[in-house]
C-alpha cells in the first residue's frame, strides 16, 4: 500500500506511539485491542523491531514516545530496552523528549521501574482506576487497592518525577462520597498528572454485553454529570488545572505532550497491531489482529491494514471536535490559516445557538466549551458535523 502524506519538513515535531497488545486479563470495559496469550510476546517484540526498521520517517523529528496498550509493563526490562534501542536508531528525536509508559499495578516491579528510567523513560502513567476493592472487582482489574498504593510508592522510590494516575468514575451505584474519596486518595500522593475517565459502555465489550443482559443498572446520567462537575471543582481547588475534558495537571509542563498531539492535529506515527498514524492529510492503521500483524511482517511488508486520504472538510471537522475537547479550544487565527475560513463568521448560526444555551464561550481569539458544554461535547460535535455536511450538500 502506497502512502503519500505531505512531507512535513524537519521543523515539524511529531509523536511516536507503540501499541503493546498484551494483558494478563482483558478488562470488560476496554475496547482497545489486546490479547492475553503471553506466549506471543517474544514474537511480537521481534516483529515490532522489523516494523520499526521498515517504517518511513517522513522527514519528521519526534519529541514524544508513548508505550501504550494493552499493558506494556508485561514486557520484561530487556524487551523494553530492545524496543527503545530500535526506535532510537531509526527515528530522529529532539533532546527534550517525553517518554511515557503505561503500567498496571499488578505487573509493576521496582527493578523494572529503575530500568525504565535508565533507558530514558521519564513519565509513568499508572492505571489505578479506583482505590476501592469493590470497584476494582467490578472492573475486573488484576490489582487490589493495596497494590495500587504500593505501585505509587514504588514509582517515587524509583525516582519517577513525572507521575500520572488514571481513575474511572460513573460506576453503577457509585456515590459522590466515594468518588471524592478516590480523588482525595489520588491527590494525597501528589501526582503530577491525573486523568479521570467516565465509564462508557462501548459496543463489543463485555461491559456492554452485561448491560444489555441487565446484569447491573448503569449510574443515573444526572449523577454522572454531578461527578464530572465535582471532579473539575475538586481538582481545581487541589491545584490541578484542567487542560482537556478528562485530563488535569499540576503545571503546564506536566501536561501529556504526546496526547496533546492528537488533540492539536499534529503528526504522529503508530507502531504495533491496531496502531493508527496521522500525517496530514493521510491517516492509516495497522492490522487489528496480532496474527495478521506477525504474518505480514514475517513476509517483509509493513502491517498496514488500511488508510484514508482525509478531505479538507474532514480535516476541518476533526480540528473542531478535537480542539473543543481542550481548554485552549479552537484558536480562530490558526483555524483561518489552516482552512482559509473565518471561524466565527462561517459557523455563526451554530455558535449563536450554543452561546445562547451557555454551552460555548466565544472571543476574538478562541472558541471554548463551557463546563456545561463539556458535558454535551459529543452532541456539539455532531451539530458541527451536520452543519458542515449541509453546507457541502448545498455548494
């Protein structure tokens, strides 16, 4: 498959994502691609190194590496080292590089953490999800609340200075009292970054199936909304600034530089099964299956499953709904530079409606969702999509 993204030039700074598709146990709410057959780990690492050697660099310089999954911490120290060495030798990196690895408290060891740091990893993100065993059992996490606390202590002992914690809210029967206790416990460790994700029921997940079967009653939407509002106000008071709907940091320097690339439409290259890449105007993605991924690389080809050449309208719509997720919102001058459109004038009918409902704040410089708007961000994105489609049909 021939890909022809624009040559970005050496001044464009990109992100590199590596998908490690292994988990000890599949979480029922997760719709990311993963497998539990750990006997394939060695073959995967070898195939990934082949993919790295075959991947074009497109004239890009990278300033972030993100090892996600799955559970990257199921790999041993030697395998992580092999992957990073291959990456360092193939791609060009800036000196000030952010390297993140996602870890699970149930697969984390002090000697591994120390090795991660030696190999340049400088940001650890722990999938805590909750400090209550009852919640962890519902989510079928392999760790306990005690292991969650021990994992955080371990990262600090290893010398980690940029620590992120992931939490999930909106579980069935969850109360404000216990969600706030989760938040209080999290900030007691003074992590540099906290991500708070609302529990969703994605098609194809076990959790969605259980919901359809009536095995539990989802939390009332009004309560989920209240928990979201509580999250923002509590973390703000604790010194954590919200910079994206689900993400909070103590300082601007501790924001996830890698994830900001997705929200700002910056280029990124994805490696590993199911990983996506984006270099304007192209998006492509790898086979969503470990078996196919391994077989294609064994034959000496890149494991690209499919690709799409995004139209200007598609790129514009993505810029809108990604930008609206962030505290910076949509920067009108940048928007005009990229698309040749005066944002405030072009979208005035929809902006006026959203402003009247206190869902959007519009100034000369930017357009930002209000707190109320964040709650309805998906609905607002659909409104923009329909508006753009109507204009396209009439032109």
